[in-house]
């Protein structure tokens, strides 16, 4: 699979999931239908390009589309002040 195809699959897959903005790595790997090692390359590149954002609580790591969700709304409010 090429990077552009992987990127499109993830964007479409995450946009279809209503009510949820953060996803586990395994959720993204499942969307890609790839093994974790191959999926990691695509997902890492998407984080670097800021298509996805990485979020960690210390014990849990999640990914979401950049600019979507409660965290994005809170950050936008801080910038405007």
C-alpha cells in the first residue's frame, strides 16, 4: 500500500466514526488492514505531517484527526485570548 492510499483510508475511516475523536493505534491498523509494523510507518508519517495528532495520558496513547474534538476546541479558545 502506498502512503497516499493509507492516508485517505485513515481520514475516511475516522470521519465515519461519529461521536469519537480519539482512537487507539490498533483501531488505525485495523482501518489500514496492515500489521502493526507497517501501520506504524504510515501513522507516524501522518503525525509528522500533522494530519493526525498524537495524545498521551502517560498510560494510554491515542490518535485523532488534527483539529477535531474537545482538545482542539480548547486549544483554539486559548489562542484567541
